[in-house]
C-alpha cells in the first residue's frame, strides 16, 4: 500500500506526489505505514482521523497497480458521507492532473482508472454487486452490524481489498468487538487516541470542553471510553447482559410478530413468544426497498408456528399499514398481507413518549436471542434522543437513524403484548375476624358467607 511518510522523517509534505497540502499528524504515521490488511482507529473528536483516512484512499487510488481499482468511504448515512468526506476528497486531489468529479454520485475518477466513491450504510443495497479494493467505514458503531458481514466483506474477497473501521465509542457493540479483536490479532492494526495523551488538542480547550459536558459525554468523546453511558439513550440501561442469551424457539407456543413498516426506510420485525409472563424474543429481521411479497415470503420461509386468527396466521401491524399507496395499486399493506393468506390486527396507538414508557416497563420481562436478534439489540441500545447543538440540550424527540425502525417495532411489541397479556385475577379483600378461640383470622366475604350457618325461611 502506498504511504505518505518517509521512514527516516517524522513528517513529510506530500504535495510533490500529487496530494494537495497533506502532512500526516504524528499519531497517524504508523497507520499510513502499516502492512496489515485490516485496521481499527478509535480516536477522540477532532483528532484528524477523517482527513487521514481520506488521504489513505487517495494515496491508494494514485499508486495502485490494479486495473479499475475501486475505493469507498462509508458513513452511517449518505448525507453524512457528503458532509464529512467529500470536501476533503476534492481538496486532497485538486492538484492531480486529469482528476474528474461526479457531484451527483459523490465520485472522484482518477486518470489511471481508479475511483473513490461515497456511500451511506443506511442504504447498503447500493453497494451490493460491486467489488472494492479498499474501504473506510466511518462511525462504525452507528451502523447495523450486518452491513459489514453481509454486504461489505464479500465485496473485498476476490480482489483481497482492505478495510479500516474508525469512530468514537458508543458502548459495547460491533465496533468494540472489532477493536478488542484487533488489539490481539497480528493480522489487524489498531490505534486508540485519547485526548489526554494524543497532544492534538490544547489542555485549555480540553478543560473547557470538560466543563461543558457530562462526565459520560467527555469520557466517550474525548477519552474513548467504551464503558461510558451513551448520551441520550432511551434503553441502554434497561437491557442487562443476562437478558441477552440463547432463546430457543418453542414449537408448542405461538409466534407473534411486531412490525414497523418502512417504504424508503427499513421495515423491522420482531418475532416473540409469551410464556409464564415472559416475552421470549426469538428472532429479528430488517430490510428496505422491498414490498409485501418479500416479507410474506420471508415469513413463510421461517416455518414458525405463527399465532392464528381463525384459520389464518396472524400479524400485529402498525397503524400505517392501513394506508393505501399508488405503488401498490391503491391497496394497503394490511390488504396485501390478507391477499397472501395472513390475518392481522392493528397495534394500539399511543403517543411516542407513552410508547417508549410502555417498552421500558416491558423490557424487564424480555429475553433476547443473542445471535438472531443481534442487530435489533444493538439498535435498541443505540436508540437515543436528538441533540440540539444550538441550545446544548437533548430534544424531546428521538434521533431518526437506522436504529429508529427496530425501536419503533419494539414499542409496538410492548403495546401488543399488553393486549395479549391475561388480566390479573382480582381478589376480594380479606376481612379480619376473631374466632371462638380468640385467634384473629382472615377470610373473604364469599368465604364468610359459605361458612356461616343458614336459617330457613325469610328474615
């Protein structure tokens, strides 16, 4: 891999080889000089990881010997990729003769046939079917874990491409696992940059930042703590480790499904069973860009013993499943599922905040299958309130990102479970009476009546 540094010098300006005004910061020299195929960079805010990684893509594209090499920069959302990386790509390639930009596709084409393009993990299907020689996955902690395993990793296989995962911590998730593995694996490069030791931000600025942030916020954003609580998270403290385990499907019990139906966004589905007052969450599925036929086929493929209404398998659908769309020929999702042989009910409607509270109350009863529900669990832990950067407070509404769909479907699961839960038996209050032996006893009115002597005739 091409490097930006001279092994005999600490910092080198590389404008002479075509990159405009880039000199790597000291902590990233080893990153540029690495030989490992995989890398994880856990860096504090404003450390310069984005610039370093864009430079790595540019250098790789410049010096590759592969024909029609392809490189990608991926952020959790497409608009983030544009805001974060596109300016740096154009700035660092401005002096390359013959460079061409495609603004609509956020793509830079190099004179040797190589290409760098930006993508969003919120629409991973745009990546399917492509090949890659190298990829940067920025803020990997905010992406669903399946994007790497199901989409990106296969794209690197035939050309033996490389990958770099970067970001700041957000609890114990896929990014945490990647870093922990990288630290001990000789095939991986790892770098953790804490603001207290990197020397990249002046102490006075760090102290000012500390005064304006909570301890958890500062620990997460500047000290790269994976243990800090996720700021603004709704459920991260409500899901304990013991609840994430192996939850087996019981074919003797009906399987219920709770849905959040998306059209341009994800459709998210939780599969659960109810037993002894517990909610056993056995499976989770999410996808986007598909119609009802896809999800009906998926349900059929699971071969679960679905709950039934009459003689048809039964689904809990969200209230917007009643909406009719032109794309479906004027039929609602509910009507389309009915045509496929599924019956359904609409989940009770509550305000967003009441629904969040209902899920919080239900979570202690929930047990999640560790493997099948992995993406859904991660989404619930990361689901958080939106931050108002102007007022420096959290808004009363959630941040809308990839976690929203799993969280909405989980709210509907909590609401539908309340509809299914049996009503508690109402017991009469006990009355205290004194027996012939002087002892105080308790009994219900029914018991008193049954044990009392009866007289014949009218009173």
